[in-house]
C-alpha cells in the first residue's frame, strides 16, 4: 500500500477581500452610533469621561471572554503559538486602546463633536504613512489620494471652523489628535498579530490590560454619579459597537491592507452626522453634504486598488 502523506498543519484562513472590506465598513458604521450612546447615558446627568471609558471597556472585555469560550468550544485552535514578542504586542494593545478611548471621550467632553471627531480621524493618515514601514505594505498613490479626499470631506462635513475656538476647544482637539495616534498604532499592531491570535482572543486579552487601567483612572467620587439607566445605555453600546464592532474589525483586518481599512473607517463620522440629522433633528449646511459625498468617494476608491499594493512579505 502506498504510504499516506503526513497531514499538514492547518494554516489560518483569511476571508475574501470583498468580505473583509464589507465587514470593516459595517464595523465603522456601528461605531458611528457612539454619539447617541453617550448622549443617552448623559440624560440622567453628565458623566466623567474616565467613568464612561472604564465601564465600556469592562463590559467589552467580559463580552469578549464569553465569545472566546464559545469559540474554543466550537473547535480546536490551529494557529501559531504566540511568543514573548506577540504577548508584548497584546500588552501594548491594551495600553494604547485604553488611552485611545479615554482621550476620545475627553475630547467629546471638552469640545464640540465636530472638532473631536475631525482630529480623531487623523488616524487614517497616520496609518497610511506608517504601514509601508511597520507592515511592509507597498504604498499605492490611490490609497494616499483616498486618504486625502476622505479627510478633506471630513473637514467639509464637520466644519470645525464654524465655531469660535476657545481654550477648551484646543484642549479637546489635542486629545482627539492624541487618540488618533493610539488608534493608528492599534490598527498596525492588530495587523501584525493576526497570525498568532484570533480576533476574539485579541479583543479579550488586551482588555485584561485596558480595563483595570481605565478603572484605576476613574476618580472615586465619579462612581456616585452613575445611574442605572446610564449604566445600561453604556453597557449596550459596549456590547454592540464596542465588542461586536471591534471583533468584526479585527477579524476583517487580516484580509484587508491596513491603509485601506483605516480609510474605510471614515464612514464612522459620516454615520454619526447622518444619525444626528435623522434622529436628533440637527441641520447640515450644503457644504457638509458635499463633504459627506467626498467621504464616500474616498472610501469607495480603495476597493479596487491593484493587487500590487499588497504586502511585500509575511507580517
């Protein structure tokens, strides 16, 4: 009898590129509802941004570990065994995500939504500039053009110059830009770790660092301002756009170049403003609608970037 070939170790499968783009777009759209979540939580009284961040991250981590138990019960884990370098990457994800969330929520509290979101969405530019060095993804002119068009559309959509700037606005803008740096680093590090961890593992394990850090930052007196209704609203946001949206994004990131993924996340502020117009009754100037159209053009233009824009080597 002919000897059978030894079975090969199962390599991690990646999703089709079109599906990865669709899932990232869906995750970004879900994140666009965070404004409603925070506004709903504040109906019983304004909350400290550090309290918001801590509660959201604790719930995200708990949900991620519940999903992880289900994932491991469904089948064996066929992935490369993580080493010290990969675990250091997870620790950095926890630290960076904690800073990303608390700085973004602080920006929302300090300044207008337009200034906070505009500065936070410098992240796609940071990712596009860093991915050729951090991930060895070959840059393509269309990607940089898409980032530029998307950011221009974002400025027109949110019009941060329409309000008189105060010192609190400058502080909020600084917080938003700093959160963009941490968010951009998370995109790059997640991309490097997909070979060693599943999307749910990354979501759960990094929360072990992020959640205690954020809880430690909450002032003792802030917990007394938290009402049950506010806690339930924040928990709902943490489960939906927080945990599920995050898992969707990390899962899809393995099949989509980081620069493309970060450009598609420009859909988040677009959804935020559309929801505000449709459900809250806010009005948009015609310039803002022009900006919304440019965001869609920039996001769509990354979908058919030639294959030579792929990674130059294994990541």
